[in-house]
């Protein structure tokens, strides 16, 4: 089985927005992931969140192109009901943190699948997820 990372919204958005501070880093990491033969997994909730950001910040044309490209380059995975319950429990256990259900769900899914999370969000460290880092 190929190694896999689950993409968070940050890198997905940064890949398309040339003005994003992580754009260049994301492009470099995409090349490294391909070179090292990682599969990029994309949870459905993350797809919805990232598409909404692209649509509202960059417009309908960019969003349509981004969606076609992202669907070609990723493997979609659906969180289970248990992943969602685990995410809700995790958020409730960290009331002093502003962790979204999107992030907690990705963390739960990554744990279940034994995958690392490709992210720039420190909340995944708080969630004790295995984070993929290029350096």
C-alpha cells in the first residue's frame, strides 16, 4: 500500500491562490509528495470547506477549475459516523481551543486510517495528530 497523507484545507487553498503566503511551499510539497509516491487523501468535509474558500475568495471560474483539478489528483474518503463522534468528543475535551469540527474530523479520520495530516494548522498538533512535514 502506498503511503498517504490526508490534506487539510490550508494546503488545498494555498495551492490555487498565488497570493497566499503558503503558495510556494505548497507547490514544492506537492512535488515532493508526488516524487515520494504519497497518495493524497481528501475527506469530503475538507473538500466542501476548501471549495467554499476558493469560491468566495477567488470566484466561480477559479473554483470550477480548482474542483476539476482536485478531483483528478486526490482520493476522496468519507468519515465514518464514529469519526464524527470522535471529533465531537475531542472538541468537547479541549474547550480552551478553537478547533473546528472540520479539523477534528480530519484528525479522527487520519487516526483511523493510519495516515499523516498535510496541514499548516497548529491545531493538529494540539489534537495529537501525526502531521506530515516536508522538512
